[in-house]
C-alpha cells in the first residue's frame, strides 16, 4: 500500500486520504509480483514519481487464473440478489469516495479535476446499473411450432473473462466491464493500462471491502501487456476477452482469440465527425463542440475529431469556438483554476504536436494554440486549425488531444460522405433544427452512436459501442450484460 500524498513533491494537491494498493490484486489481496519487479507511475503534470507498482509476469497471470477458476462455479451459483448487493455496496463505497478517486485519477492521468469527478460518478453508475440488471436476467419458454415439446432458453455466465482497459477513463472502462461480468456470474481478470493502474487497484480494494469473494476479481498491472495477456488467452479456461483500446491492438487480440474461438467485445478507436448544418442553433452547436472536443482534454474515443461546418456559418462558428477555447486554463489538473490538464504522457503529447504540424502542411491555418509550451509537464494547449480540406489524409486519424480541426461543406450529401469516409464508426454528432433532416442524417451516419443536438452521449443506460473498425459488441444499457452471458437452449420433451 502507498499513501500517494507522501510521494508527491507539491503541496497544492488535495489530500488522498485512503491508502491505495500498489501490489497485484490476486486472491482478494495486494501481493508483490512473483519476480519482485515494479514499474513507475508518473504524474504527467510534474513528470515526477507518483508510485511504484508491482509489474505482473505471465506466471502471475496464471496464478490469478487458477484462483479465479477455483471460485468460478461458486460465484456462478451465488444468488443473483447476493451478487447484486455486493455491486450495490461497491457502488456506495465508490460514491462516498468520488472526490478522492477523482484526485487519484487526475494524478495518474493529468486531466482537469472536473473531468475526473465526472468520470468517478459515471464509472460508479455502472456498478449500480448492473446491480439492478443482475436480478433481471430473463429467459423464455415457448411451445415448439410443431406442437412437439417446448423450447426453453436460458442465459448462463460465459466463463472466466479477461478485461484489458485503456488509460483515458481508468475507472469507467473498468466498471463498464467488471460490473456486468460479475452481475452475470462470471469471474474476471483485469489488466489496466500501465499509465493508470492505481485507480483500478483502488476499485478492486473497494470490491473486497464490499464482500466480493477472493479470486472473483483480479487486477494485474504490468509493463508486459502482450506477454501477460497472451498467457491468459492461450489458456482454454479464458472464455471471453473484453478490450477497450486502439484498433491495431484490438485486431491483434481478435486474431489471438480466434485460435480458441473465445468470445470478444471490442471497444476500439474513433474518429467522430461533428457536423454543423446551416440551420443549426449556433450557440448550442458551439456549446456542444466544446463538450465533445474538450471533455477529458480531448483524450476520449468519442471526442469530436473532425468538425464539418456548412460554408455559410463556418466563419461565425469558428470565431466563437476559438473564443470559447481561448479562455481554457492549462495547468496541473488538481489545481482549482485548471480547465485543461496535461496529456497523459510525453508520447501522447508528441503525437498531438505532430498531428497539428501535418494539419498545417495539409493546408490548415492555426487559429489558436498549436505550440508545445516550454517547461515540465506534458502540456498541449487548446488548439483550433481551420481551412483543412475535408478529404485530407490527417482527417482519417484519431487525434486524442485538445485540437479542433475544421473543414467546410456545401450540401448535406457532401457532409455525410465526408463524415463516413473513415474506417472508424464509433460516435458521430450533428446540429440541425430540421426534424426531417435530424432523422435522415442520423440514419445515414455510419456510427454506433449518434448525438443529435448534443455533444455528450455517454449514458450507463444506453448501449455504447461502434461499427466498422471501432469494434464489436455493446457496453452498458440492457445490452451490456449479454456480452457476458451465453445462450442455452433446452429442448423439453412431452
Ligand atoms: P492501447 O491499445 O495502446 O492500449 C489499451 C490497453 O491495451 C492497455 O491496457 C495496454 O497496456 C494494452 N495493450 C497494448 N498492447 C497490447 C498487446 N499487444 N496485447 C495486449 N494488450 C495490449 O490504447 P490506449 O492508448 O491505452 O487507449 C487509447 C485508445 O483507446 C484510443 O484509440 C481510443 O479511441 C480507444 N478507446 C476506445 C474506447 C471505446 O469505448 N471504444 C474507450 C476509450 C478508449
């Protein structure tokens, strides 16, 4: 265990009062890695050491799987009401600690505290939602059409699950998988991103406090992601892989899962278009744009990645967006005045800077920001680049930073064609006051989720997920628990 505050050199951080485990979470407790190795977690604002965390090896993964397999049947047989209550109790514990968790997430991830607080609440809601779903797993019984016997359909736990999560929502990307998996009666091993392992370890410890039996949930921070996950995927006992992260890694995991025909849920990259039609309420569109672009400092898979604005309103929309982003205050995420924290890592910051340089080479004009500030911390300013041709190569890439790229269009058809010209299909947004157009465009956009006249779409009660190379499956909503259930047909004679 470590007290994070004592590791930190500055004094302006609100105190994190509860201790956070820094070992691997196996068998319901924090243990060192079998090889004794640790890795450093850094504060992106100061580039200084936040904590040393145990670094799992493949042997640790198999030890976690042995423990999970040993309790899998008991957990599957545990009454749904009991599973539900453990999730409810964890929800209560996390809800009591949202402020502390928000600080912890900001310390690992950099982003501004209000974004972390929003995630702490959103992440906790998956625990409550799936606690409610645990007792509502229904099947059906029907007479066979021939009149010869009955068809009984039931849903059973899929088996031991592996979850691999990214750094950009360190709590919610975990609870969105763990809560439905456990509600459905599965055991789960989680491999969090090495940039942000502490949040997931704090969550595991809250589950234990809420009475989750040891072995049902394990957390394996590691710098050997491929080796650790391969050791698990190559084991027949793992029946399901749930991944949130980049499309190239998702593709590789689908390939590995194919070897043993394991089920997969894939929440992958995005390249969300944000279309502003001439008939849009421009003030609302700018509000939506700020939310869709700047939530999480742009480090969101649902972030607006390409603004497509009708020629007739482009100048006004761009000027307004520039003014709204100009007042964003960069600084350490945990300082009260900060509205834009640093990016998670040097690599991420350099990628964003490189993207902006290429946008300029493609004809873009920097209207705001666009330069890496001097000094420590992985900062990148709020940036607006307009004049970018809608078909420029860079518009196919996910930015993952506070950079708004603006192109223009003339006809509705051009906007839809440009919006769909990507291998991704996660989120899409548009603003219009014409109801016919709203329905028509929403149906034509190739995206798993469409925001109409709103810039934030995530909701625990809605199915989250993408089409095309943005992924497979849905998380949250009524659909979410079915990712962790398998359908059994029992043919009843008589
Ligand atoms: P990433 O793919 O690099 O890493 C995600 C996770 O996979 C991390 O835990 C990492 O350690 C692990 N990983 C990396 N290589 C691996 C390998 N070969 N085998 C097994 N595990 C491996 O992605 P990231 O940079 O952490 O996250 C950003 C990406 O995640 C973006 O593309 C973003 O769009 C996507 N994302 C998608 C959603 C969604 O719901 N669709 C949500 C959040 C983030």
